[in-house]
C-alpha cells in the first residue's frame, strides 16, 4: 500500500500539492482508479509555482449522538483541536470544535461555506483549494461518510474539488447502518473500532448489553486506501466511548502525515471492498 511507503514524518508542501492533483482525479472519476497514479514520493523544486503551493487543510468533526451533553466522545475535541494547532482550518460549530450528530445538514453547510471561499455559492477555480479531512465518532462516524458522499454528488462544486483527502472513523455506529461505507471520492480512510462489549462499556446499558460496536467499513473503490484496526484485539478492553481517546495519537498521525500509524502497523487490516 503506497500510504505505508511514505518516508517523511510530515506531508511536505510538494506532496500535498501532488495529493491534490490525485484528489482532483479521483473526484472527477467518482470511483475510477485515477488515484493509483498518484506518486507521493515525487518531489519538486518548483516551490514558487502557485499550482504547487500547499492547499488549505480543512477539517470537519462530528460527534456521536447526544455527546454534547453526555460527553461520551472524550478525546474527540482534543483530536480536532490538536489538528487545528498543526495548521488545519477547523470548521467549528460556534464555540464547539465538532458538530452534533443530529446536525449533519448544518455541518455540511458549514463545510461548504468554508470551501466556497468567495461566498458566491459555488466551489470552483475562484476559491482556493481546500483539502477536506473528516473525523467522526459513533453516530457521527456514519455521518461523515454521508458528508463525503454529499461532496461527491454536489453539483455546486467543481468535479475536481469533490474529493476527500482523509477520513477517520472512530467506532462508527448507527443502529440501522452498522458498516460504514467509504465513498469512492475518499483518498485515505482509517477506522478505529472495538468489537467486544464489556460490562463497563458506556453503551452496555443503553443497548440491552449488546453495545455499540463499530463494524469493518466497506470501501466503495479499490482506489481508496482504507485501513481498519480492532482496538479490542491489541489495546486492552476498549469501550465504545474510549475509542476517541485511545486512538487520538494514531488519528492525529493519520491526518498530519496521510499514512498509517506506524506503532500499530501489525494490527492494520485493509477494508473489504463492496
Ligand atoms: Ca466560490
Ligand atoms: Ca470493547
């Protein structure tokens, strides 16, 4: 997998620019295999070329259901704000660093507004490029897959701008949609899930003991680099609500470096294709 071959600890300006070219291709083909032609190892010395300037890295985060009052997603805010400190433009919901699970429409509208830099109602060459990054926990994890799909189909957006650079799913779960679909316009996806409900799991009692367990996501396209980890298999007894905090460092590394988290390399599995 070419994500694991990248050698630097941070994605360089040139690599980000090359990634954007690949994103443009994957978005335009909407499920084609164009991104396989992207070579992030390519370096360039033409740093003054506007086409090679780093894009804005835009991050949208979504909480789980009711988490604004329950605080179940401890660690999510910290993750999103850590990325912001590293230079990401975090799309905020007022003072909150993440949107509530029941406000997917508001989240998408805010993301669109961020991408529509000049506010003319369309996202095109007159807006600077924003590389979209999405993070969601639980219910919000499924939501961000919807948001990626909305981008893919949004005719107000130039087709080459409809890609998602990276998506991180933290135990994504909705009762009727267990397996998160990863749309074809997503370049990189990582899911951190847990698979066994122990007695002290936050979701144990509200689910008659069944628990909210994120299942393995389904990638829509082989062009997407999609990696899944079962935290219960190697990180101890991880509860549903522990996933954002247990996976914070890994997820941050994913966002910053656009590659798998090296310390957990032995536990990485490819997502099945649907
Ligand atoms: Ca615009
Ligand atoms: Ca567990």
